[in-house]
């Protein structure tokens, strides 16, 4: 397995639901040690500073470290766990899935369950089971038994989904592509910049708590104070049955995607054009998408102080916000290549032109 595949495997399999990103942050810190200056904000976002030939402009490349998951909220008398979701879960993908409850005493395996369909009334069988009716079965016989296993309210719950290469090995299955893929991109960009002169200072940032409200974006941007900001994200792939072309435009294996609109930000026009021109000069054909029903950390970056030109660049992914998603290795590689070249070209004059100065 090559270095990038090893990175994607390791970072995908790490546990790190919103508010519990410690292991992801430590992993990034260890991998980036010696390649850049490392610090953090008070919420736990990690900041990897790669100095170039000039302090300004400051270029921020951010991926959020957190993944969707759950938190234990209550233990029933019978030893089942009730939970609060962390991030947006779709009920249809939750039942019968394996999860890991992270306790102070160690990991506890569980399965998400509900009342069996065989004993439901006819009218209820065709209804979607609501999250409030679900529970986690950890094989405990009582509340005391569950507590003896180390489980307590507040413990994070992580989906179980090992990394794998499909029959076509460029198709990669794993959990948490949203948004460990963004973290892996900025890590590889910083690695690719080693020994190269770039006319700026680059900040690779792994933010916390993006899923419940873009929280780490607000704290980290105030420390970096960037001139240009990128949220490196996954993008919703529209190449599966039932998806109309205008609903989700990007496809696996066709390269990086640029998000033109979401509920938190409209793409900065001149920065968009700069990235598109850079991509085309590299022989890449950028994809485009919109996401009216969601947002990214860039929604906080672009409104910081007097405003920061910002853009979302994504790696297409299938089945986001579920236990397992699929990405294409070529898209990851192309995104790293594109963002490395973008950084190399973002000198003071380019940034002034983007800002319209």
C-alpha cells in the first residue's frame, strides 16, 4: 500500500465524532511534525503553519476533523442505550449497523436496534423508524451491567466501517470521508510544498465541530486571519441511479469539484475563476455543484471581520452521512495537485486581483 493509501486508510478509520476529535488531532500532529509549525485553538482545532517566502498573503486550507456519530444520553433499566445524534443522520441508513461506544474503560461494541417489524401493526411497517425510537444494544442485561462495562451518559459513539479497496482498487470504501478527506488533502499539500518556494504562508487547519454548526471554523479563522480561505470537502456525487443530472453534478473519477452555492455561502467569483483557470492549465476539467440543503466551514470563513474571499473545493463521494462512503483515488490525487498549484500561484498580486484591489 502506497503512502497516500495508507494515509487515507488510517485517517478514515480514526474515531472522531463532533466534540471528540482528539485522536484525529493527535494523528495529524504526529504526521505533520517536522514539516510545519503546529498549534491549536481553544476548542481543539489544529493549525499547521507552513511558512513560505512571505508572511502575507495567508492561505487557509481547512478540512474538518469531526465525523457524524452519536452520544449516549441515557441507559435503560434493561441496559440499552438511548442516544443523541451528532451531525445529520438519515434514519434509513442507521438500523442494524455496528457502532463503537468509546468509554473511559475501553471500547464497547454495539448494534443500533428498534422494535422488530414482525410485531408492528401493518400501518407502521412501512413507516421510517425515527431516531427517537432507536437504541444501542451492547449486550448488557441491566443498567448496572452496562455501567460495569464502563458506559456512561456523554460517551461518544462511532460508526464501525473498516477501510477497503473495491475490486477496482481506485474505488475506496470507508467511513468519515466527510471530512477526513479534506484533512488528508491539506496534509498532502503541505508535504508536497516541502523544498519548494511559495510566495505566501499556508495554514492547513483541521477544524472541530463542523457537523453541529461550523464551530471550529469560527475559532480557527480568528487565529489564522487568512487573506484567502478554502474549505476542502467531500462533494455529493450524482452518478448513482435515481439522481437527476441537475440535482448533483459531480461524478467519481472525473476530478475535483467546485461548490458554487450552499446555504451558508455563495462562491467568490474571482477566486472561483482563479481556481478554474489553474485547474485547466494543469489539464484538469473541474466539476461544479450546488448544495442548497447544507453548508461548510467556508460559511464562517468568508464573513470573518471585513470578509475573506473563500471557496469550497471538493472530492466527490457517494453515500455521505452514513456508515460507509465511496471515493475515487484519482479525485483525491487531482485535488492535492490542484491545491498545491493554487498555493504556488497565490502571491500578493494575485490575491489583490482576487479581492478587486
